[in-house]
């Protein structure tokens, strides 16, 4: 079974930057970036960035202009670059990927979540 490994979470001060990474384990043929989500304490999970068939992803209004999704197909890794962070960005962040393992069919996989804390 495919598992997604998330890394890059940390404690940062407001105004700082952070980059999250998301990559599947095992022998991978290809990935398809699907999106990033987050959930703050006591809140419902919300969309951060949803990949579309267009030229750019659909970003939530709260992160537009500050967050950027990118993909490195050579490394089979999806990234979330977060700039100008505020305490309202504090949450557990989840990635979502389509994955094709060598010799196996396409499947969608969720990360287990990674904590991001932003202080004043």
C-alpha cells in the first residue's frame, strides 16, 4: 500500500516562511498533484490549494498571494511554499496525491498531516 511522507512542519514567527513536502514511499512510476488542506483546532478541514486542469491551482482567499504549490516530477514530490505566515495559518496540513506505483494502477492517497505553528 502507498503511504505519503510529509515533512517541513515547524514553529515559525509571524512573517516567516516555511515549505512543506509530500512524497509517496516505495517504487513510484508517477504522481498527480491533487491539493493541500488544513485543519485548525476546533475547526473544520478547509481547502488550501486545489489543483485544476488549468494553468494554476485554485487557492483559498485566505492564502492567495502567499502560498504556492509546485511539483518536482523527477523526485515525485509536491511542495507547498508558505510565505508571510500569520497565526491564523496555524493548523495541521494534509496533502493529497494521485500515485501510480510501478506495476500497479492509479490510486489517490492522503498524508497523515503535519503540524505548522505560527507565533506572534
